C-alpha cells in the first residue's frame, strides 16, 4: 500500500468516504439502539420484583412492582372504591390497566381486604 501513492490516495478517499458514511450510520444506529436499550434497562430495573422490596399491584404491568403495598395504591383504590386521587391523577391508561388486571383471580383476597376495610 505504501509503495503505491496513487493507490493510497484513492484508497484513502474511498476509505474516508465509506468511514464517514459508516460512521453516520453507526452513530444513528447506536443512538437509536442506546435509547431503546437504555429505556428497557430502566423499565426492567424499576419493575424488578423482589430485591428492592417492591410489591406487585394490579396497576403495574405483570412482573413489575412498586414500593408501597397495593392496598395503599391510589390507582387501585380508585379502581375499586372510586377513591379520589390525593396526588396527581395518573394516566388514564394506567387506571384502565389497573381496572382490567384487578379482575385476575390472584387479586381476589386483596380486593376483599380493601373493600372490607373501607366498609364502616
Ligand atoms: Zn398500584
């Protein structure tokens, strides 16, 4: 390669061009991939059951948890008892998911507990 300057120039031009193109493509792909993967890690980490002491709740997607017990969950209390939200009202999609998932038989005793508690 060094023995042939012409070839080297041509080679460099081609290489620079392809490197440039490849770089742009890679940079874009990496950025998109990072964004996606970063979010995925975050979501999985946040929802990981167990080690952080998280509690499963019908308001969360399957396998995800939040730190407070479900009978203190405003979304669930709203879904079951129509209790108003003390803090900010969550997204309608979260409420809808909670209302849908709370019908799962696994929550039956929890629902009984919550509804029983609320009775005077
Ligand atoms: Zn919840």
